[in-house]
C-alpha cells in the first residue's frame, strides 16, 4: 500500500487517555491477513497463537516502518473471518505527534522542524453504546467472526448514525468564558 504507512496497534497500554501506538500486534496481523509468523513470537521464541495469548506475544517492525508510521496515517485491511477472504473494511492508526492543531494546515512545518501530516474533521457524529445495542448490535463473542453477525453489527452502527443526523451549528451551542 503506497498511500498509507504501516498500521500501528494502539491502546495496548490500557490507558484510553494516553494511548500508545507500536508495531502492529499479533491479532491485528491475523485480522489483516499479514503473516504474523514472520515478525511475531512468544517469550520462548515460538510462533504465537490464540493459545499463547496476545500478552505473551511480541512483534517487531523495521525501523523504517516505525519511523513512517510515527509520522503518517497507517492503514490495514480488515477481514470478517480469520479463515476466509471476506473483506470487511479498513482500520487506521493516527500518530499523535503529527496531528495538526486546529489552526495548522496539513503539511505545515513547525518551529521544531516537524510537520503536521493529518487533521481531524471539526465535526463528528457521535452515537452512544446503548443506541447501537438498541439498533441490533449482537454482543456475543467468539474467536471466529460470523459474516452474518458482522453484517448485523455493521448495520446496527449504520442505523444508529442515520438515526442521529448532524444538527446545524449555532452560536447558542457554544459556551464562552470572558476573562
């Protein structure tokens, strides 16, 4: 993929307020159909598996891959099932250090020599978990993904977003503090 850097796994540090991204982990490689055996091993040097557990598995990436992924958005394909070729979509990783501030343009050089390479859209559509559950999200879990269940859950998200259209912005929606 020449449009994105390599995907980085994030949140493995279990701190949602300061997620850390690192070389893509074993389960993300399995989900994206990248052979994990070339870069991942357990603490004994053996191949990783569902039985060894992700916490006991270490994956390594080249320094060039890490450098690019720490600068540019990463992407990986996602498949519905570990054993089939049912393409489901894409996951993206966003390097925190190169996020543009609200007043920066993408590609802007900073005083420290770094460049901001991506920017969040100002507006977001948000749904709450209860809404997705109400619209049919199935919470059952398994080590394999049933394509029909994945479609059901994707449809639950689509319906939740469709039911919560973006509202027009107005000055009354902001809070001002005068100093």
